[in-house]
């Protein structure tokens, strides 16, 4: 038996915000952003485009690729930190838009690691419950609404977008592979490193919190950088060891697209050739839970993946959370 990805899709908003555009908004330069982060441009959703709208477009593409009808979906999981509303879940809002009335739906919040967490959670649910045969997982973010466009330390880093996969339980004897091993980890001692300080139950939105700009994301970049490199590399080594797969057998390493220097440092630590490390951070910036799954969809749609290939995913984010999944295509 295997839980297999049978379709992928992604969507990024039309509006492109370049580093040169940012030069006009904050005290920064194209040169600084490119050399420190590798980012050249990012996509920004329109005012009327919510996370569920982007999720709908990515999901529709994945369903089209896998020829999945809405009523075949048994589960919809949306990984996001920018849900349409506090409640109901974006997964339920998406279910309504898709008319996928047979699905159980919930959101999963593990920041930039959300898609990787969702893969393993759905894998476990599908393995243990015979009712779950087909599932839709989305990673989606409209980070532009929690980005402080006056803070040069963070506003150059983020972008909006969505990615989707359809998973199916396969029971045939040739249906080996799927999700081979996952490592999910977190450490709440570091919960202050990346945060949105206000708008939740500990510090509800008030005129004061808005004035202090506490409903925007803040981050201690350098500390995050060091932790991210070490933990992503260790998580990858962990899943490789458990699945008895050598790094030389990996076709693609897809790291969370936060910063080119982090991506390269993880690749170097794992001693994987550069050409096997997928990079699109220059085009989209950090799209949090959407980043790894948008990259996966690009690889699939450009024919850069073959049946039997090993794919290693890794990510790191607020919480802090981190992890890795080893997939066999
Ligand atoms: C944020 C990040 C790009 C900053 O890069 P860095 O090399 O660590 O830069 P520093 O924070 O040391 O800042 C260096 C200087 O550049 C300045 N700076 C920060 N942002 C700037 C910008 N957009 N433009 C110009 N200068 C900037 C700082 O103020 C600082 O100036 P100072 O030395 O006069 O104080 C980097 O730390 C990073 O990518 N961290 C991880 C972030 C991440 O991945 N977060 C999400 C995890 S999911």
C-alpha cells in the first residue's frame, strides 16, 4: 500500500512586486535584497483575493491533473497562517467553493512547515482510517496582509501564493512508494523569534495594538537563520536514515524557499549537488506554507520528475517548527 501524490497545482497572484518597487517604499536596495536573500520579486494578492480564492485555483489545477471530482474528496487540509477569518476554517470555506461535500475539513497551523506537517498528518489518517481514500492538501498564504510595509527588516522577504496536492491511497502490489518517512519537530522555547504579537487571545486587537503595528509579523532574522540551517539538515538526515536511502539517491531536495543563503547552506551540509536543489525563491520570496508545494508543482509540470524518483522536502518556520518528508514518486 502507498499514499501517493496523484496531482499537483499552484497559483500565484498576477501582481509582481520587484525589489525596485520596494526601494520606493522603504530604505533598501535591489542589491541588498538580492545578495542577502536571493529574492528579486514576489507576488502580491489583490485586495479582493483571499487565501481561499488562491487555494481554490491551486486545488482546481491539482484536481484537473489527477481527474478528481469534488465529491471524491474525503479530506481537505489547509496549511496556513493567513486564514480568511479566525473561524470558520479556510478548509471549510474552500470546501464550499469546491462543492466537495463528502470531505472532512480542517486547517493546520505550523507556519512555514505547515505543508510538511499536513502531508504526514494526512498520511497517518489515510493509513489508519479506511474511509479516507482521497485527500486534498493546500499550502496557502496571503502574507501581504500581515507584512509591515514600513519595516525593511521583514517586508522584503515575503510573498503570496498557493500550492495543492491530491493524495490517493493505492493498494495494488506495484503501488509502492508515496510518503516513505517524515520528521516533524517543534520547540516552543523559541516562540518569540517569529510572531504576530497582537490579534489573538493574549493580546486582542485594539486601537493601541494597531497603533503599535503589532498585528504585523516580526522576526529575529539572524537567530532564525542559524536554527533553520541546522535543523533542516538534521531533519533530512533523520528521514534518510530511517528510510535507508542515501543522499546520492535523491533526485530533488526541495527546501523551504525563505532565503537563498539558507537553501545553499542546507544543501552544502547535506553534500547534495547544487543542481539537485530546487530554487524559486528569486521569483516568489518566502510564501510560508505555500513555498515547498509551489516548488513541487513546478517540478512536476516541467517534467523534471520520473516515477520512482526520491524527493526530499524540508522546511522551517515560526513556533519554531521544522521537519522533512521523504517521498518516492
Ligand atoms: C532577514 C535576513 C535576510 C537578514 O540578513 P542578515 O544578513 O542577517 O542581516 P542583518 O539582520 O544582520 O542586518 C544587517 C544590516 O542590514 C540592515 N537591513 C535589514 N534589512 C534591510 C533591508 N531590507 N535593506 C537594507 N538594509 C537592511 C540591518 O538594519 C542591518 O544594519 P546594521 O548593521 O546597520 O544594524 C536574514 O537574517 C534571514 O534571512 N533570516 C532568516 C529569515 C527567515 O528565513 N525567516 C522565515 C523563516 S520561515
